[in-house]
């Protein structure tokens, strides 16, 4: 059974989907801890499932490195096999990425490498393109630059707002995340060899 830590900042709808999937008998992974950099609404999902939560408030630390060290200390207590950044709106310090990679993955609401960063949905709308997407990647030292594990295109419809578009992206993100976690758990995805790749799937 693959053990998973999930890090969030917000509502945690992707976390919720993973918790629901993991509750189905036969799913080969389980969430062992949920962490956040702020008081995240998504903690409620963890509490509902009886999963421990770890709050490491970014603002209480002098540097990103100090915050990262404490986050690492508190998450590593649970010895997760995989760490999922699911709406964590903070960059991890480089030494933490090095410590956790390649068992460190991220969901992103765009078809990477298009529209990386904190505003993937807004940036796609602003660019006036007709389609965007959702991606699950291995985290590397850059911002949303790591090897792509799964991704799918999503059309942008006339009249879409950041909210309506993001709400159409999220169900796809959830499905991709669950598929990727399952594939990592079964060995279908080997993170070490995926991390060594430079091409898309
Ligand atoms: C998700 O769409 C996730 O991909 C995005 O934040 C949302 C969190 O939603 N993350 C990023 O944009 C990171 N660059 P949730 O809290 O409801 O799961």
C-alpha cells in the first residue's frame, strides 16, 4: 500500500477526490497525513476521514528555508512514500525538493509547459487561446517545469471566466491525479525513471 502525504493551501477539492478514491476497497494507496501552509478549508476533508493534519504557517517563519525544514520534519514523521502538492500555493525551497524528489508530484490547472505558475487559469484566459488543460507533473527545481506524468486538453468556451474555466478543469485534474497515484502505487509509473525523462508522455 502506497502511503501518501497531501499538501494544500485552499479548498482541497482534489484532496477530497483522492480521499474518496482511496476509501474504495482495492485502491492501492492511502493518505496518511494532510499538510498546509495556512489554515486551509481543505483540512475539513482530512478531519472527516480521520486523517491527521499538519499546519506549518508560512508567515511564522523568517525564511522559506526555515519553513521548508519544519514542513519536512512534520511530514517525514509519517514516512510517506509519495508527497502530492494539490493546490499548495507556495514554492518549496530547493533543498526540500531535493529531499523529496522524485516522489513529489504536483497538479496544475493548465497544459504544461503552457501557463506555469500561480495563475495558470487566468493566464490562459488572458492569452486568448481556445484550449488549455490539466497536468500532473513531478516537481523539480523550476516552477512547473518537471516531467509530465499525465495531462489532458480542455476547451475554453466563449464567456468563460476564471471561475467557470477552473471549475471545468478541476474534475479533469482530479481524475488525472487519481490515475497517477494508482499507477505509482501499482508500479506502472516508475518515478525515478520518469524523473530522468525529458519528453512528454
Ligand atoms: C487546483 O486547480 C490546483 O491545480 C491549483 O490550485 C487548485 C486547488 O484546488 N494549483 C495551482 O495552481 C498551483 N500552481 P483545490 O484546493 O480545490 O484542490
